[in-house]
């Protein structure tokens, strides 16, 4: 797994790199501020980012928000501050983990695993929602096409569906595409 580290304190950044590499991770990039973190996330395409909250130029939470807007990846935030307001901002930005410094290896590695697992769950839910939305849109256009065939051709609902299905089979095109063509041809006003 390729990891981006964004931490303005050199000693902590080097310690993180060492800890992660010993755990078998590939540290693909290191940023010293939030702007650099956003640029490196774009160019290096890491699988996960570990970011400090308080950094120069752009704080870690705003940097995380920008990174996630471009490409959703799991992000674990590090901070010396355990303030509720910062935690709320981090969660709102879409961060998957939050550790308070000083952290230990036995804290960081489970946080990485948890962040990855939560991210994968969210991706699966997004894909499922997208698939359901597509199925619903297809169903709507098929129902509209059936209604138009029933109205314009005097068919029963079953006959209209059979005609759509047969056209789909003969043409080798999905039923939704056939239904969209029928709506475009017979529907006019949507």
C-alpha cells in the first residue's frame, strides 16, 4: 500500500516513515504543508494519507477535503490537539481516522487498517447506490415506453413489454436503450 505522509515536523515525519516502512508499507511521498500534500496526492496517487492537522499554508483538514474532492482515499489525521471542534471538522471533511500525538505504533497500524476498511465499506455503498439509481432510471424509462406503446399502439401492458423485449433481443441492445428510443420517438414532451 502506497502512503502519503503530510507532517510539518521533520522528526515526526521521519519517525512515521520509518514506522510505516518497517510495517511493510511504501511511503510514496512526504509533504511539509497542506498545499504540498494536495499536490503530491494528485501526482503520486497514494492509497492512503496520514496527515497532521496543524500545518503551514493549508491546514490538514482543508487539505484532506481537497484531496477527497479529487479522489476518495482513506485519510488518518494526526494532531497534538484532541479538541472536539477539530475532530468534528475532520469527520465532516470525510476523514476516516484520527490519532492524538504522541501516538505509538500499536495505535497507528490499527488506525490505518480501520480507515481502509471504512473506506472500502463506503465505496461499496456508493457503488450499490449508483447501481440502484441506474436500475431505477432504467425502470422509469421502460415504464414510460410501455405506457406510450399502450397509448399509441393500443397494446396491453404485457404486449408492450413483449414488444420492447423482442426489440432488445433482435437488436442486441439493452432494454433501457430500446425504451429510450421509443420514448424519444413517441414521447416528444417527456
